[in-house]
C-alpha cells in the first residue's frame, strides 16, 4: 500500500465531512486533498477541472494583498414584488445572507492588480446562483461610475445563471442599466475586461458579460444565452459535444482567449499594461 | 376559425344573441320590441366587456397578448405609417426575417420603424420563426438604428416576441453579444427612440430593441423577464402553476407602470385589440404622435442625459446602513 493510498483509506473514515479535508473532482472523480487543491488555484491537478470559486477567493486570487476596499456591501434586495413561489423570496434572501458569503450575488470594490487601479466585481454563485437582481445591477453600475471618476479599469468576473426571476421585470432592466453604464465608460476610453467563468448564461451573458473590450474565459466554463435544455426542447435535437463551452465560444470567434486560472492574473496584468501604453 | 379565449365565451354568447335578434328583426314586423331587446343586450355586452377586460389576471393578459388575431407589427406599420420602405439584412450574411424594419412617414415626419413580426399564416410564421429573433435580426436592427442616427430620423420600435430564438446556430453566431450590443448602442443613440410593447415582451429578446426615451405598453400586452411557463417549470417544477407564476412576475402594463419601468399605457379597444384592429391602430397612432411631438422639442444632449438617467434609476433595493440610521 502506497503512502497516498493509506491516506486515502484513512480519509474514507472522515468522508462525512469531505469539504474539510478531501474533495472529489466533479469531472475525473479523483479524490483530492483540499490543501493541495487550494494550492493549485482550485483546479484539479489530475484533469484541470476548474472548481467554482467564491467571490472572496476570486478577489484574493487576482488583487495584490490588502489592496481591496469593498464598496456598497450594505445594499440589499427588498422584494419589491412580494414574490412567492414554493418559498418566499424574502426568506431565500434571508437564508442566503445568513450563510455568510455576502449580502447579494456580487462583491464589488477597488483594488490593485499589479500596479493598476481596478474596480473589480466578482459574482458569488452561492448567493441564489449568482442571479442578477436590482442589487447586482446597482453595484456593477456604481463600480463603473467609480472607474470613470478615478480613471481606472473595470473587471467583472462573471459566474451567474442570469437574471433573478424573483425580481421580475426589474431584473431584466438591469441588463439595460449596466450596458448603458458601460457605454459611458467606453466614451471615457477606459477599459473593461470581462472574465467568463462557469456558468455565465442568460441575462448576464446577454449584457455586460459579452461587452468586454477583452473577453477571457476559464477552460470548460458553460457560457451561453439559452439553457441547453430549452434549446434541446425547442429544436428536438441532441446538442453537439462541447456545445456552449468556453472552447466552443472561442472556436466561433465570440471571445478573445481561454485562460487557465493560474495564468489569469498574469494575463490581466499584461492586457492592462498594454492598454495603458507602457510596460 | 376565430379563437375564443375561455373568459371571452360569455361575450361571444351575447354577441351571438344580438346577431340572431338583428336577423329576426329583418324578418318580422314587431321591430319595436326587438330593437328594445337589442339595445338592452348591447348595454349588457358593454358592461360585460368592461368588467371582464378590466379585471384580467396576469395569465389571462398573457393569453390576450399572444392571441393569434391580435394586430402584429406589420398591421401597425401599414395602418399608422405611410411610404414604408423596407430595409433588409444585417450586411454580414444574415437576412433577419423575425424583425422587420425600414423608413416610413409618421404624420409627415420620416422615421425608422421596426418590430418583431410573428407571422399570421403558417407559412409566414415559419418564415418569420414565430418572431423569435436570431443574432442577424438584432444586428440588422442595430444597422437600421445607426442608419436612423446618421440621417437624424426618430426611431419607433414595436415589441412582440416570445423571446430570442434558442437554437444551436443562434448560440454559434453570438446571440448574447447581439442582444448586449444593442442595449449599449441604443442607450446613447443620438435620435429620439419610442418603444411600444404591442403584444408579448419576451425577456432579453424583447429588450434588445427596447431601450428608448419613451417606453409604452398596449393595455393588454405583457413584458417579462421569463415566460410564465418557464418560470413555473423552474421555480415550482410544475407547468400547471402558470397562473401563479404570471401573477408573481408582475408582467402587466399596469404592474410595469407602477414599477416606473414604462411611461405610458396605450388603451386598447373594448374587448382587446384582437377584436378591433382599426380602432387599435387609431389609438396607437395617437399615442405615437403625442410622444414624438414631445421628444422632437428636446435637444439631443438633453435627450441622451434623460435616457441615461431613466435606465440608471431602474431597480429597487435597500441599504441596511441607512435603514439602521433611520
Ligand atoms: Zn479532475
């Protein structure tokens, strides 16, 4: 029995708490020691599967240590439609806030990436699937407005299933609101880099996510407008292998580059300094 | 064959009664009594229509908005505008049959008019892809908008779509990018833009031609982030919850006016636009003229400022620091 097998058999005894020490890769099913996974940018060392990152971990992975100042963290959804399906929207919000990741599905703030000032927006998928309602739209808009004021770049790390149904038409309008803000940013000749991670779909994909001056995507990420199931039901055909993956979008000329997570920060630095016109 | 919605049955029954009495009155001499009876029934019919159509729920409105007999974009284009000169294609290899557009005259003024066209006959529905636009449709719309800006023509867009087309080729050609780009371009296009939801406002596929200085909705049209069917199957995991879903989504013209998402509700003829195209066209023409005359008096820079402000303010949220201070 090799050393790693011994450790693994030991690990099976604590499998009831897998998130603490061991994780199973969703793609190759390999069991990975979580410390090792973390050291490897939360990418499977065996198959390169990119695990989903929390907003905080994402910010940490991209910005210089202690350079991040969070903004607008006190904005919260108010359930203006009094929406109720099987659960009340109010209760869903409350439960999501209680789980402690954030007050809504995005964290925004200012920081340094290399020597560059950036406004960074990172989606938190654990908050209602990263869905976009009024708070997400407002926080992104404010980040863009701060960038205009401080003459800095905007980076959005997308990780969202799309618009938040529980805010009805108001969530749809966030698409127009953010696109309009980006139009202003462009008029000020300030850069916006969009990063697409798994998943980037629906109303998020059909607004700011696809409007980057540069659009980068993580390997294997699902990216698209319509959900795969909806498409299948509509056309009554099976979808081709690799449909709506980052690589598929690259093949069709829809994004600039598929970037491995461990190269992402370097790539962003390179782009930002090229855009700034100096090295 | 005329499609009768469930809540219209009573209305059609009374209409039949009236029709029978009218034909009787032609055959018999006791016209006095029958005329009196017809008058009573007509009054009853009017009250009934008023009562039913002013109390439609979200799902009933959705059915009216989707009614196959409802006036479509081309009905309004033909009825309201003159000299419509259709413009084709996105100039990048795409035809774009689901959105029709071109220059035309509205009360003497040249304007660009465009809208989703669902199609009336089976053949036309297929050709138009049921009004479900593909990237080339949106790029064609964008081309026409830039054209309008170049020649300083105001733009009128008419929205009537179940949603953007969900298909393999649509994704390959960049459905998301096509929609997103339109939102961006429309937000600062240097001519007045009037948007009217005439039937079904299906999510991003509708909004892609829906950013403007004035957004109006016909009285029985709907506008939503997702269809009631889609919402029911995702949030309730049950398709038969469409009635609840439609109400929860707040998708009626009245809902959207209260949420400050639209500026004006355009009245429809009693009983819905599908029962009286001619009257629906007159009512929309009047509303369009009113908005256009107002917008033409606003200088362009002011107009753009107001448009940016309008969409900047979309959304409702709270701030817990402020709440705790209060
Ligand atoms: Zn793996």
